[in-house]
C-alpha cells in the first residue's frame, strides 16, 4: 500500500537527489572560484570531469539505498527521513573523496566542503518541497483505506497509516462487530459499521484499500469476508494477529502453492552483521590502544583507594543466551556482588525490578565517580574486540534476572549485547530495570547502522554530562 502510494514520490525523490547533487557540485565550483577563501587555485583545483558525475551516480545510488533513504517506512517522519538522508550523504561523500584520491586528486578541498554542505541543503529542501506538493493533491486523487477490525491490531495499523496520509492515502475508518464500538471514534477515526456492512461502506466511502486486522479466532469470518469482497474493485491486505507469539522480524516465503510467514527470522542480516562487526573491531581496537594510559591511571587509583582487584568480572547472558564474563573496573567493595540477587524484586503486576540506588553503600567513593562518567565500562572494549559484545545493543543481563524472564522478554537476546543501547540515551540508570526490555525491543525492531551511530553520538553526550548513571 505504502509502496504504491509513494511510488511517484520515490521516483521524484531519487531523480531530484541525483540532479541536485550534480547541481551542488557545479555550484560548489562556482563558489570556490568566486569567494575569496582558500589558497590560490590552479586549473586542476576546480576542473570537473565527466567520470566524476558517473562516480556520483553509482556511489549516491548505492549508499542512499543502503541507508534505506528510499524506504517508504521512513516517510512517516520528516525528521527520520532527513536524518537518514544526511547519514547517507555523509558516507557517500567520504566514499567519493576516496575515489577522487585515486583518480582526480587535484580537486580543491574547500570546493569539496562546499559540495557536501550544498548537497545536504539542496536534498533537504527538495524533500520539504516534494512533501508539500504531495499534500496539495486534491482529495479525488487519494486512495481511501478501510480497516476491518478496531481491536489492538487494527488501531496499530491506523496509528501507522495516519502519519503517511500525505503520500496520497486517506484512512476513512473501521469496521467492527463489537456493539460497544459502534459509531465510536477510535484512533481518531470513526467506526463506520459492522463487517456485514462492508460492501455498503466501501461503495459509499470510495474505498480502494481494505486492511483486515481481525484476531486469530476469526479465521472463518475472515474467509467469508474476503470472498464477499472479491467482486469489488478493492485491494485487500491482511494483518495477521500474531501479537501473542514471539517474533521479531517476519519474512514471506513461497513453497509451491503455499506462502509461509516466518515469525522468527534473523534481526540483523548477514551483510549488516558483517558491517556491524567490522565497525566494532575497528573502534574497540583503536579505543584500547588510545585509552591504554587512561586504563593505567584508573587501575592505579583503584589500587590506592580500596583493597581488592582492579577488575570485576560479571557473568552475563549474551546473544542467543550464551554466558560470558563482562569486564569492568571494580567500583564496589570486595564481596558486594554476593548480595546482588537480593536487589531483584517483583512489582505488583509481575514485572521484575532491579532498581539501582544513588546512595548504594556498596560503591566506593572512586567507584561513584567512575560510574557517573561510565569510565568503569571501558574494559568492555575487550569484550567487543573478541566478539562477546558489540558497541551498541541491549545491555548484557544478569543470569538471575534472565531466569525469571517471560518468553517475550527473551527476544532481546536475538542480537549482540552492547556497551550502550537505546535505553542508555532514554533514561540510563534512572529507569527501572524492567523498563529496559521495552527499549531493547524498540532497538531490535528498528535496527540499522544509522541507529547505531545515533545511539553512540547521544551516549557520548550523556556520558560527558554524567546524566542518569550511578
């Protein structure tokens, strides 16, 4: 549905990105020749050769597609679309610079800076303008959408569709057989009738798309409804209600005349995993090398401040439920970890609670400082280097807590566990432990390399400010 509605926008967006990137390069050349900045130019400093435009076409296409800049799922949020675009252009620009280093090395570096800034500006403005044009389309050109089922799944479909209405779809409302929902406003849209009134509502409201979001127990009702709608000129989509089942990413596979829906598929694809691992190895290796003097100073201070070892090795649950020892600088008095299980409690609604305290008497004075600025976590760069952890991912959990997990909570172990994650930038230690799982699942459902970079950037700011960690 979104692919069909956004097809024109996608084509216009891709073509405008390429054309505006070419324009940005040409305009950057003019600025470099006009503005009185930089060193004196030689002829090669502003020379644009036709292969450069071929490089741009290939590099920008591959990079922006890899960053899912043209994924209709991103179009619901202008900020998310712009963020993906900027990330893609940053990487494309770096790749382009590397390509020119081996081909046309003489191009002015200041011209190149102008080119990057102009490209981001032009492509960003193009998105704003195209969205305005799409919104300005007359209502007669919009595709009417009807959701069958106003339950939890149907409401979720509505909340996902409403931000996308600028693409040319219009959510008219719901159908539902529940008398309590008749004529009610649900998720800001009306319940237009019952399932028996489907044909009448479709013809009256000018519906082109029907989304069926009925519960699992309504299979017979679903079969009859689809048969009734076959004679009408509408497209029919079915949203299976697998809300009670454990799944992270679905897939559709054909087997003869059957279609199989995969409910438990790898969250991170093989290429994404390879890129993530390469990034982890590079950053952790450089980090361990550069921070070696800092490690030495912290180790010395720990030895001088309290008796006991420098490092603390905590048994944790990693990806796939595999156990490993997570390394940290010791911040507590020796033996404090023996009371860790006593801190695990259960809330009245059955959720596990492991709430850290600012006045925890087990923490040493130096340890309090190390924790505030997350310096105690630095040894985990070794865990990242050897593949036991990742820089970004759900936080490795204590086995005592995992033993009491509900099945849906175990979904967090389907990706590499990380030094930092989504919850670190949305509350850190100030949030109750059971709330971390919801944040972890958000990260898993929305995983991308761009999200990893965003989390790392925000984590750096939170650490420097010393917010929420104790």
